[in-house]
C-alpha cells in the first residue's frame, strides 16, 4: 500500500513536470531544425500556434496515458515497445514546445486537467487487461492521426516548419497504432470510441484558445 502511495506521489510530481516544463529537446533532432521561417501574418501565426497548443496538449495526454498504463498493465512482451513509443512521444512533446516558442506562444493552461484525466484512463485500461489496454492505445492513436491530418489541411501553406513537424508526428502515431494492433489489441466498443471522440473534441476546442 505504501509503495502504491509512494509511486502515485512520484507520478503526480512527474505529471506536473510534463505539464509545466518547457523542454525543447529530448532524444531526436527537431524535424524543422534546418528550415527557414517563412513570414506569416498575425492570423496565420495565431492559427498555427492554436493548433500546436492542441497538439502539445495531446502529447501531454500521451505521456499520461502511457504512464498510467505502465502503472497497472502487465504488457509482457510488448512492454519494451510501449516504452519506446512513450519515448517518441517525449520527442513530440519537446518539438511542440519548441514550435510554440518559435511562434511566440504558450502551452495550454488546462494541461494538468488533461494529464490527470488521461493518466486515470490509462491506469483503468491497464486494469481491464492488456488487450483492452492496447485497444485503448490503438484507438487513441487513430484519433490523433485524424486530428493531425485535419491540422495539416488547416495550417497555412507558408508555415512549412509546422507542417514538417506534424507530418513526422503523424507517421509515428500511425506506427504506434499499428504496433498496438499487431500486439493483439481488442477493438473498443463503439460507445467507448464515441465517448473518447467527444472528450477529445472538448480538449481540442478549449486548448486551441487557452
Ligand atoms: Fe505523439
Ligand atoms: Fe503516439
């Protein structure tokens, strides 16, 4: 029991750091590092920043989801694969931080709420068993890919840097989705998918602004 409390305290501390720490480098290079900044007007810049704030919040959720799941799920052989995916998500978080800074903007103030929610969902999915836990990852990543694809269409053609970052993230989220599926994910029931969709709509529409 004490161990669990201790672990939870550690997790809360980590979570707060993911939400507040604006680290700009994790392991891999920034995909837009050698690119020049095209001149964007105020509307284009604010739109890119709003969408990157949403993506940043999504990456905060990804950390929470993977960490929540790691606390309760066994995951056996695929554990290493999940740890690797979580590492890639940390690169994504760093890239979103850096792009937001370049656009003179800030992450969402709601991130601690999203973190807490996603952590609990990840831990619950883990308790439901590995196949459900993987199913939750698969569905989350699928929804993220859809969002990123929408963002690629909405961002100004001039903002090539943001597009390059989102493109790389989209490819990697897609492979996280495929990995979860190949590892034996159960497909989530439609009502669950719908709830996830609704929650993510609330998350994206608010984080775009604040
Ligand atoms: Fe990601
Ligand atoms: Fe992912």
